[in-house]
C-alpha cells in the first residue's frame, strides 16, 4: 500500500514511517521541514503544509490511504491545526478518489473517565487537561466531527497520554474508550499500521493503551504537552 503520512517528522510520525516501510508499504511524508527527514528505500518526502489543500493534493497523489499523526503542544491560544488539516484532507482525498484515512485524536478529548483511576489521578489530571488542554481538545473534537460527517472510510485513533517507552511494549485497543494510563508512541504507530488493513473500526474511534508498562501521568503531561512550548526550534 502507498500511504501518505502527515506529521511524519514528529516523534510518533517517525516511528510510524519506520513501521510502514518495514511492513513493505511505501510512504510519502508531507512535512514543512523536509531537510530534517532522512531518505530511505520506499520513502518519498514532500515539502508542504497539511492545512493547505494545494500541498495535500500533491502529497496524496497515488496514495491508497492517508494517515495524520499531526500534533502541537498545549496553548491557551486558539488551536486550529487539527480541524484545518481535517478540512484540507477531506477535500484533497475527495478530489483524488481516496477513501481510507486514519487521524490521531486523544482519549482526553472525550468526557470519559477511567473508573480504575485513583481520586488524585481523576481530579488532578482532569483539572490540568481542562485548563491547559482546553483549546487543543476543542480542536480535536472539531476534527473528529468534520471527518465523521464524510462518507470516507475513516478511523479516529484515541491514545491516552503519549509517552516514549523502551521495548518490549504491549497494547490493547477498544472502540471509543479503554482503561489505562499511557500509550507508548510505538504502540500507537503499530495500532495505526494495523488499521490500514483492518476494516473492523471503519467509521469509529479506536482507543489505544499500553498494557505492560506505565510512567508518571503528571510527568507525561509536562513532557508531551507543556515542555515543548519552552523549547526553541
């Protein structure tokens, strides 16, 4: 399968690209910083912005599926990356006659609360997410609504708090929600890869959780959502 990957230059995108290539697929990576990606057999790199329809038209040409692992850190300012890219993706895919699309959201964008969490986890984490992540999760919910209104073969991935975890890791998936603390990036990438050849969750959201390892939830929120704002470049 020839797959267009949006966000291929990010930490999850790089893992996904490696897994796609290792599985025998070919990849066209759309990125605003093509100089930061290293060419590999089966990989094409296209310079562009995932919110621009013209750039996406070029990136999806010849593709059989489109995957978005775009992401930004928390901000109190309005965020539009997820919804703007969803609109552009839908338009470009419709014009090209491509049907399969997998987009990355978050379980935190839903109101569901894990019944296995402690009082501290449930209240502290929810307050942090509602305060710092409000604009981000608002835009993720808008992205989900945009794609759900289409007749594309869409799947929305909802990881828990994303974290870098050393292998080996194991993961589980479930429709809409799943109990757990974090999702290893490599597990999210593997779950996305599986969805490209799996029709069980077309038109649905897939929650992904790493089952054999965990890291600090507050530390994950700081590292993945807050710290990047203070790191230049």
